[in-house]
C-alpha cells in the first residue's frame, strides 16, 4: 500500500510543478470523476511566443459534467496546437528530440475524451522524459462514498495513505484536523524554488507547459525541477 499520496485533476500538458508533485509521492491518483471546471487548466495551457504567453486550448463540451465525461468538440485543435508549438519552439536546442513524440500525438492521435488525453500525456512525459517512477491510479479505481473532503479522505484511506501531499492553494479550504483524525498527515508542496532555465521571448515565466522546459533543456530537464542528483556514497 502507498504511504505518500497526491490526488489531483488531470491537466493538459501541465507545468513542471505538476510533475514535481507526482515525483514527491508513492502514488498519484487522477481525480477526474469530479466536476469539470471551465477556464481552468483541464483543457488548456500556455506557451511562450514573441507576443507573450499564449493559450493552447482544447475546445470541449463543458457544462455540468465530470472531467472524465468531457470530450473535444472536433479534431482540428491537434493540427492548430502542433502548428503553434512548432512555430515557437522549432529553434529550441532539443526540439528535434521530442518531435517524434509530438507528431505521434498531434498528427496520429484520434482520442476525444479529455481525461484520457491528459492522463496519457502526463504519464508518458513523467515516465519516459523525466524518469519518474511514481505509480499512477484513477479515482474510478476505488469505490468512494461521501462528498468533498469526506470523499477525498475515503480515497486516501483506501489507497493506504499516511501522508497527503497537496498544492499550497488547498490551504484555503482543507481542514488539517479532519486528516489528523484519520491518521493522515498533510504536506504542503512548495513551488517557489525552481531555477530559471533557457527560454525564448523574455521575460522569463515558470507558468508554462512542461514542453517549454523539455524543448530547451532536454535530458537535463529534471535538474531544473529537482536539482542535480545526490552523489553516490562510496563505501
């Protein structure tokens, strides 16, 4: 059973902090059977351009439905997003390294379900490009009861969590006492320590898709999230 667990809705090509959270835990649970939120990170993210930050947005059927029920309106967004990415990053040092991955997704992909799209991108980037070994699960893998915090606590207990790692924004609505009652400690993620990496079109921004970091730093990308690896002990 997992000890350190994070639970979060899937996002489209999320920023490096999302992957940092995944890296910190034994089990990361996609929480996609909750209400879809409009104008959020579920179906969009940002890239750097000469005109400033610009959105890559998947057009979706929103409304009052769960994230896992939301679908893209049409397939045209794939060609448009790939065109925007290619135009703004083709001169990045490691763009060609990730071109095959991007072309498979944008030129050959047919999936319309937003949750499936997001989860596939996140797990592939985490495992293949960032070397993350965290286990992944979906909240639909569990038989959950209750609403709000009760439902989250039920999920954590079923997952065997002794620690729950959460982004700092949740401090506004999470009651630590409720977690302590269930024997689960809370750990608040700190996103303030990332160094800047090479990036086009100043001023620098951390709050862009992980693709920005990958295209500019390639195999060194993990160092700009977690720092250099610890030296091996000599015995």
